[in-house]
């Protein structure tokens, strides 16, 4: 749920800052870019931190090689994409790349739910809820990619 909270809170706070007079954030589209960037920073950092990193490595479907490397690469891509979202000239391409990354990583969420794994000692999000969250995250990335 932390990524959803980061997306919603980051977008709302950025929008409020825009309404308060910061013209770079004056509108829902730039605010959404900030919220999405905050979400990907939140998820990207987890790829490198202690027990959560080990849990993410365990989530990689067993048929894929080098799960440690895959978790590292996806974490770097999430963080790089977050930076790209904050730069107007690269935001659309970053959003497209992140949407594709979300699609590529979703099988790991399916695998983790089916195998009843844990993340930080708690069961992973059930597949139905995780699918709805994935749709929300994808919709946000697509909105940034095709927005004004």
C-alpha cells in the first residue's frame, strides 16, 4: 500500500504547491508526474534495502535466471525513471518506460501471490488487490505519457 499512498499523497501535495503559486506544478499533469516519481522512488529504494531486497529476490519467478541481478536492474530503472518523470523533456518517455517496466514485473507479483510469499514479514498483497493497484499505477503512467 505504500506505493499507492506515495502516488496519491505526492500528487495531492504537488498539486497544492502548484495552487499556492509554483507555476511548474500548476496543473494535475505535473502534479501527477511528481506523485508517480515519488511512488517509484519509494519502490525503487526497496530493491536495495535489507530484508525487503531478499523478499523481492524471492518474488522473482523461479524460471528466471539471476534474480539478484533482475532486482538490482529493476530498482535502478525505477529510480532512473523517477528522475526522468521530473524532467519535462523526458517525462513522457520515462512514463512509457515505467509503464512497460510495470508490465514486465507483474509476473513476479503473480508468482509471489501464488507461492504465498511474504514481504517484510507480511503476506504479499493478494492477487486481486495487486491487479487493481497495478491498473492504477499503469493508468497514472499512461496519463503522464499521453497528457498535455
